[in-house]
C-alpha cells in the first residue's frame, strides 16, 4: 500500500476519506491547511473550530496531524486574482483557483517534503487510471465537484486520491455516524471561506472602492443606483434596491448586463426575460486535462456553473487558448469570469473562463 497525506479539514467528508484510506491499508498522515487569516475573517471562517474537529478525528483514527498555513500563498495566488477579476466587472470562481494553486500545488509540494506518494481529499470525484489519467464525475450528481477540479493536469491527478468519488453523501454520513465521528452531522461548508455568511457586497467593499452609478433598463431608462458594477453579477435578483415602480409591473428585477466602462448596470423584469439568455459564449484560457485541447469543433456537454444540468454544445477552438461554445439551448445568466466546463459521458475534459455571452442578433 501507499504513503498518503490526507487534507483533513474538520468536515465529515475528509474524515471519512481518511477512514477509507486506512481501511484500504494505506499509511495515512493528515494535514490541516489554514488558507485564510483568521484575524481578517472576523469569525466568518471558523478555522479554530475546524482545527479542533480535525484533531478529534485524527485522534480517533490514531493518525498524526500536522497544521500548515498557506495563507500567504492563498493571498498571492488566489485572493489577489479574485479582487482583480471583481474590479474588472467579472464574477470569479476562487474555489477553482484554490484547487489548482493551493490544494493540488502548494499542498502537494508540502506532501512531497514529507515523502508522501499521494495526497487525498474529500472531493466527490473519481480518477480513472486504466487508460492514462482521466477525471470522472462523482457518482452522486448532487455532490459532484469536477467543476471545481477541471483546471488540474494529469500530473496533479496522478498523485491524488478521491476516496469518496464512488459514494453518495448520505452514505458518507452513515459511515461517519457508524464510526462514531462527532462531526457526522456537521453542516456542509458553502460559499467561499473568506466571505462566509456575510453579504458578498459588504465583504467586497472592504477591498474595492465603491463607484456609484445608474441602474437602467435596456432602453436606457434609469430606475435606481448601484454601488459599482463590481458588486453585482449577471442574473442577480437580491440587493438591487429598486422595489415597486408605478411605471412597471410587479415582477422582480434581475441584472442582465454590465457596462464596466460606462459604469451602468442594466436590469430586466422577470426571471425568464429573453435578455437573460444567451445561445453561445466566448471564453479564454482553455485548459484541457489530457494536455492538448481539440483542434476541430467538438460536440460535447458543458455546464456554466456548479451543479447545473449538463448542456449539449459544440466547442469551437480558436487561437491562443480561446474558444466559442454554441449551446443547443440558450443558457440563462452567463456570467463573465465564471467557468464553462466540458464533459464527455462521465469524463471531465477541461474548461475555460467565460469572457462574454454572445447574444442573438
């Protein structure tokens, strides 16, 4: 069996992952990664409680637990990128960058220093090693996390283990409860750690200067004011502050478009307004797990957000890592800065960063 270092987060998933590795006969050590400065988190990122939970699991499993801070690396490689994307009016996915730069790079390098053969995490995904290295969706469609792992390469995946990929979440909790883990019913972490349960706009205002501007309908009629287009995302409904208007119906307002240069937020009424839908998108930084992206148009499936149902599409590669994606059905709320991730059957092929939604002429 192998020498494995597991990332023990204090949650139920990584706890069961460690247990399964031990039952498979591996030599297991654990590492608790601290990726955000608790002083800045103001209690919203409960690292201390998570560390205590991780210690309890390690003690129960009788495995060694180390703690390591990747806060500096996270700030430089993830958070500054996040702020730059927001300032440019885009909607970034820091969890995707965190996986590429921290959990499967900095952590892997740390594990190398310990002499480990593999690292392991509690991600819901699978790795097929029978014919090369392929990233496969987790069997639980409600928990599959390949969307967040699509920027990894084969060398990173070859050194990684995902023990939970073949399980459903309810099975993981059952195993944890049967094993006497105190965290068996611990609430899943959601959202971004450094934001936690705070309002996104309130957190972002600590780092970006507000630039108030008009909220307009598509015909240019002003219906309100905003704090800066960086604080909003396409498809957003909450926090617009428009309210009822005598000259409009009772339907809710949604962000349909952002004009960053003119600092205008465009809105429409109704969650199914045609302006919220796009038949295609343009993307950049195309990453292909197998190494080389396709040179010809590829019929495949894709999703533009985590847990979205897979959509039929045609990927049209272009020069310099760019591509156009034509969807069989128009997609709602295509947000620049988010990722479009491609699939063929169970395999996650790779993805790209959305640059713009392409509208019907």
